[in-house]
């Protein structure tokens, strides 16, 4: 199946505008007033005082709290936060008909200890797609095909990212949030690195280190320094978002441009163009944020839900591209010399 690309410039213009508009609007994304509201703060203070302020009260709380919830990190303080959140939410709906956000998030109904059930389940789904497509990749692509090992690294980054996304949406605490953000950035960076390796560094079925080392090393070093900054220096949402979007814009435009240039020789590249373009359009949901439908589905969770089918398309491109490179490699003297 061949995608008819309407216009080369339109495609990247759309992708660029989507991401650039998010880049511009990003400082307002994390604004929240619920946790600053006196009703929330007073209710929470009272709850903490009544349930968590002495050893005897904590013991009483622990005997009432199911063990499974305690193991999932729902301690006395976080239970008070959860109760206070709903107290203010109901009050705000009655009085001002607005849904408050708390610590940058909407209120969600907890399900089986999951703080954000939809995002959590969709993250598991994305991880499952990555595992399934990795097994398909290994079945369909010969192990001596170009980029075989490099894509394994990419799949590992993907699976790691979805593990941490699941953990974070299951329980949002400081360290799970940092791991989610850092691994999400690793996913974006790996997309850029794969582009460099695929387009500029392939020589036969091996990676040309003379090209790969000077291009990949500075990006990898930046990733490490950014991860260190987020983890140990300052966790800045707006700075992190801008860094992510800058990398995403560059990477998206690069993949799209390449797919347009090679599309007549490699018609399957419509898959990478479609997945990147649709992924960027889905990211717009983060700008047009809305309170969760049924207190379950917010824009972020729908974004996670939407990336799962797109991942099928992207990984399918990965398989097609490796098979294409393998066929090209088979025509080279290097292949015949190795007698594979
Ligand atoms: Zn998420």
C-alpha cells in the first residue's frame, strides 16, 4: 500500500506547527489551583491531624487500610490528599462549576490502587505492543540484517519507557515522576539517534563509527546531563517540556523529510510519515487539555491510548526498512565475501 503524500511542505508544516504551538503554550500546561486553595489545604490539615498525627492514630489508620493499598504506597498522608482533592472538587463543581487541578493534574477516580487508571492501562498496552512487535521483528528480520542490533536498543528504550510510565501513572510520587519524565525523554532522543544511525551511519550491514561516534556522542551526553539535572538538580516542568519538544521537532522533521525524499524507492516509508504526523497531532491534546471524562479519561490518557495503534505502524516500518536494507546488503560484495 502506498500513501499518497499530498504535499511535502504541508506535511512537515503541520507537524512543525503542532509541536511549535505546544512549545509556545507549554508554560501554562502545569498551572493548577486546587492544591493552593484554602478549602483543600484546611481539609487536608484537619484529615492529617485526625488520622496521622500520633502513633496511635497511625496504627488505627493502618488497621483500617487494606494491605494492598499500603503496599502500593497509599499511606495516611496520601489518603488525606486524595480525600481532600475530592472534597474541593465536589465543592468547586457546585459553587463555581469548574474542575480544579491538583499539583498539575486533574482529579481521577482511583481504581485498584491505580491513581490514573486509564493512563496506567494504556501505558501497559503501549508496552505490550512494543514487546509483541519486538518478537515479530525477531521472527521476520534476519539477525545479520543492517540495523538489527540498533533497533533492539530502540525497542529496549521503548519497553523501559512504558514500564516507567505504567509505574508513574499507577502511583505518582516524586521518584516515579522523575523516572517517567527521564525515560520519556530517552524515547524521544532514541528516535533522533536511530535517524542518525539509519540515514547517515550505515555501511554495509555495520554502523560506520567514524560518522556515528561524533554525531551520537554529543546527543547522548546531553541526554545524560539533562537526566542528571532533572533527577538531582532541579525538576523544571516547563524547561523539560521545551527540551523534549525541541528534540521532537528536529527528529520529526528529519524523519518526515527523509521519508519524502526516499518514498519512490522505498514506498513503505508512508508508515513512518503517518506515525510521526499522527503522533504529533495527538500531542496537541496536551494543549487542549480538558477535565477527565467520567473522572477517568483526560487528554493525556487519550494521548497514551492513541500512541498504541500508531506504534504498530511505526514498528511495521522498522521491519520493512530492515528487510529493505537486507535486500540491498545482499547485492553487495561484502555480503558475498562473508558468505552468509
Ligand atoms: Zn503519561
